[in-house]
C-alpha cells in the first residue's frame, strides 16, 4: 500500500483498467489493474487504486470497460498475398504453387506497398503489436510497418527456384535468382529507413527446402551466423515439397536444413505438417520454433502434430500466414484442430494465449522487450472492449478471450507506449484509404487474370 508520505511519481500515461492479464512469470491478473507508462516502457503495473495514488500521469486512459492484454505476436506472414485472400482457398493450397492468379512474383513496388499496408493495417486492427512479414520487395513491407508503428521482423523472400516454372509445377533452380533475392535482404539491412528504428529488424527468410537449393541454404547459414536474428521458412508444408526434396537431395526437408547448418533454435518454420515421427523428434531436439498456421491447416485438411512437436522440444508460436489476420480465431482453430489431430490432446486457453504472446516473443529473441506486461518491458499492449456481448461473462479472464474473443473486440493498440489504434481507428494513417487503395490494386490485377472484380475500389 502507498503511505501518505510516498512522493507522487510522474509518468506519461496511466492506463486504468479493467482486468489486466499480465502473462508474466507468476501469471498475475489484476481485476482492477493499472499500468504506468514512461516513454516507451512500462514503469509500473498493479492494482488501479495503488497506482492512481502513486502516479501523477500526464495523461490518463480510462479503460474500466476493457480487458488489458499484452500485444499479440503474429509470427509468419506475407502481407502482399492479401491479394489472393478469398480467391485462392478453393483453388489450391498456397500462392507460390498456383497458376491462374495475379502474378504475385512480379508485383510492382507500388502495388506491393499498397497490399503490405493493407496486411499490416489488418494485423494492427486485430491486436498484433509485433509482426513477422516476408516477401519480395521487403522494403515495401518495412515502410508499411514503419508508417503504422508496429514492431516488425522483416525479410526478403529468398529462393533460387524459378517462380514461373514453379507455378506450372516445374522446379528450375538458377543461381542468379538466388543472388537477386539475397540482394533484396542485403539492401534492406543497409537501408537508411531502418537506421535508428529499433522497432524493425531484418532477418533472413529462405522460402523452403524445395524452392531453395542446398547450396543457397548453406550460403544463408553463413550469412546468418554473421548477421544474427532468426531464420524464417516453410517446412513440410506439402507432400509435393517433401517428395521433390527427397528426389533432389535424397533426404527430408528438415535434413536439408540440418545439412546446411540451419536446423537450430534460430529457425522459425511455418506449417510442419508432413513430418514423420522421427522428423518430429529431430526438429524438436534442435529446439526449432514452429509458426503454427491452424487456419491454413484446417482449410488444407491437414493438421500439424503440435502435441508431438511441443513434447519433442519445439517451441510453438501462432500465425495467420495469408489468411484472416485474426489471431483470436487462430487460437481457437489451434485448439480445435489439435484435438482432432491427436485424440486426448487438449491444449488449454492459457497455453495457447502464450503461443501468441510470450512463446512467440522468446522464439523471436524479443522476450526481454515484449510478449508480457512487466516493469521494464516495452509498453506493447491491447485493450479489448469487454462490454461487447461476446466477451460476457468475464469470469476467469483467459477463457473468454481465447474461446470467444475476436479481432473486432480490439479497441486500443499501444506499441512502445504510443497509441496506434484508438476506439478502433488507426491514429497514424487513414485506414479507409489504405483499404481503398489495396482494393484498387487487387481489382486491377485480378482483372488482368480475366476475372471481372465485383468492385473497382
Ligand atoms: Zn507462409
């Protein structure tokens, strides 16, 4: 308790809750909590009455009608591929392997930027404060994340397979393609845009073991050992990938990563669906992280063996990949699909909420910065409107968020102490204009594929 003699401290902003779910080491939850923010950092966290007596804030954010949570972390995305959303799900499993869709491999910089802004805006609107995003034109992705204020790990999509041949079902590896895609990552690392911006990090992101030759993956491993950060990829996403790699290299995709020097705790691999038990044991032993994409899994009809991966030592994070950016939906799908895939396995709400927060932060090497609400960490947090009917009744906190919450409940998003979303509206940019421009790009490019879009912009 604060004694009358305690000097009143200043802070920039005091958020007065509402229940505060910290996800700290002790799993503390305050029913009437508060968070004091100074600069970019959480200065104090505790009961509202205590912090209101202790702090004289420059600004108070009344959030009694909200649930306060750590910002969510979406661990694997390609924002320009929002262009295929709602159009590809009935056609094939992934854009890189599909013909008859807009030429996502040769999007102009401006078109990429318009789509990256849409994808990044959607993630922010859905409560993600940290996003991983990689694709061609990584500078466009970095610009979008920088403009919107989110924390981001950005990569250029590295591969040496010819994408046009791939869309026709043929693998043709060319070193010049590998060099060109590596150059996009090198250029971004050197780009003045990122100087002094500690919210955005550049990582290496080789697309997959089938679209990268072993020589290219080995080269990436050498670069990563000097540069640091994570390595992001797709692993065992399809039977076709596994079969081709076995034919090309005589081994499973994860073994190609191991041979190249990339199968270790730096690796964050999306999907991990088509793994044999011995493969699961190997990737688990390596301490690799899985970017689990349950929405993708469910729609493709194949579920990653998450229970076995976790039991083997792999760390689990959650992502939405090219689907709806609603991580609340992803949490539910992760639980439901796990229960179908492995009978008797019942991941619980608190565990899955950690996949989308603390576990992802640790996998990204950002656990000293974000993922939970703790003194000294950056103020990355979200406020959910608990008066919306789907968040009632609020009894234990965690269950209602995971089993009934959705992106539209996100009212406020704060990153590095800065309010990026207020009453559902972005503060740094015009969200309606971002959506309009992305619609115009998508309508034009789908039109060029012979479809007549419902609406132009
Ligand atoms: Zn992906």
